[in-house]
C-alpha cells in the first residue's frame, strides 16, 4: 500500500531532522491520515482493542483490510449473479 510507504518516508524524514514522535502516537497519526473511506475501519479497530493500539498492529490491520478491499473489488465486477430457474 503506497500510503504506508509515504507515511514511513515522512517519519524517517522527520526523524532525520531531529523530530521524534512517541511510538504510541505513530498508530494514531497513521490512522488519522487515511482517507475518509477508511473512517469506519479506523473506528472499528480503535474501539475493538482494550489495549493501546501499536504501530505494528495498525499497519497489519490496514494491510489486511486493503487486501480484502482489493479482493472484493476484483470479485465484484458489476455482473449480476443469477440462479437457474
């Protein structure tokens, strides 16, 4: 997913300039940077966990969701499914 790559590049650039972001904030910043179409997903994973969201769990969840969305798009080509009568 190119969004994750762009986000990680930004974090590396900020780090090289001496700016540090607390590890706990990485996941929240990443989730808040996603497009509006990901809002329900973000709300779901934030509310699902009783523990603090980590960057690695957020990226794992995003990659899984992205794969599911791509699979759904490939499988729903707009053709109507009919049953034989």
